[in-house]
C-alpha cells in the first residue's frame, strides 16, 4: 500500500466514479483501475462493486474512507511542515464554512491570512449546517471549519475557537416596509413574506422560533443557495432574516438593513481537529483568534 493508492481511492469516492477521478488526476483510467486493484489485493478485500460503468463502495470501502483521509492528511502535514521552514511560502489550506459566515468573518480572515502568507492557497468548501462543518473537520475532509451556532460548540471530536457573535437583522427591499426605521421588533414580522433557509441553519431556526411564539408569517421562498437571498429580496419576493455578516453587502446592493429586537445572536467559532495541525492551519487559527473583535 502506498499513499498514491489512497489518493486514487479517495478521488474515486469524491468524484463519484473511475472516469471522473481519472480525469481529475490526469491519469489514464486503466492505470487508475490497476492501482485500485493493487490496493484491494494489499487489503485482501474489494473496495468497490463494479456495476457496469458505476463504482459502488463496499462495506470495506466505506470503512477505509476516514483512515485514508487521515493518512493523506498526515502526509500533507509532513510536507507542509517542511514548507514551514520556508515561512509558509507554499501549500494549501482547506476550510469549510457555512454560507453566511463565508461572507463574514471568513472574507476578512482569508484576506488577513493571504497578506501574511501569499503563497498558501485557501480552498473554501461549502457546508450548509454547523453539523456539516463539524463532520467535515472530524473526518479530515478539511482542516478548519467556520460555523455559527445558537450556543457554544459542544462537539467533543473538534476543538472550538470562539471568534465572536453575530446578531440577527432583517433585509428589506428599498421600497419595502418599515421605511425610515433602523430597527424592527420581531413581533412586527407578523404578516410579512419571508425568505428562509433550509432546516439546520441558524436563520431557519430563528424564524421557526418566531412561529412557535405565535408570530405568523408567510414563507415566500425557501433557499439552500444563500447567494440567491439578495436577488430575491431586491426583486420584492420577501424579507430575509439573516445574520449581520450580510449587512454591508446588502447595503451596497441597495437593500435596507434593520436590527431585529430584542437582540438575538449566534456564536461564531472556528473549529479544528484535536491534535496536530498543519503549519498553515495553525497560522490561520492564530491569526483568527487574535483578530480584532475575536
């Protein structure tokens, strides 16, 4: 068994098949298949059921995913440690983020990190819920994750670095309700048309909580694509209750942003696996926790 075989195995898992993995790795499909068969011989078990042109993971294949990621990550950490001697002049850092936190504080964190270490590429992976972020960090799919939660991160399998809090605000189209206001009571959202996120997100939990309080509203749209929020608001589809990470973006696009009273906040945290981090991840964490407001 060698690390190349594990990288090939994970490429097939992540790309959904041999053909796509071969294209992504710039190797021929026969070479990829040969490497996987050699890995299967070494392990004494088939990793994929080959059904026509499809490759379906066996139970043994499923069991290999996490240790394979850890082995590949360990090698990447070793390589990055060598690069650290040269002051992080090269390398890559994988960070998962929930959509709203990818607006802020991730933009500011990556900007500050890139100014210090311009040779390190930051790959931002999409995660829609805090559980998604924790799972991606726990399994080694990424090294770091940025999430928002209604309270402290309690997951035992990751370390949490608290960065601050973000309050909820409501984004309103220029000609929408509450003209001339800078804040709105949550009870005033009764009767409004709201654009909401999917289950498991902080913004969805907040508006669901309003309904539990007897504040009745209409769900005008439910979206998993957070990038569609501002266009939907500006098109007059409805109002959106989001975290204040959207405040400046929304204002620049022409929307009005009002604080929601009483103030309700989400905790923002950067999470990492317990144990050793690559030099790039360690530097990112250090910069994040020392940033103003953290």
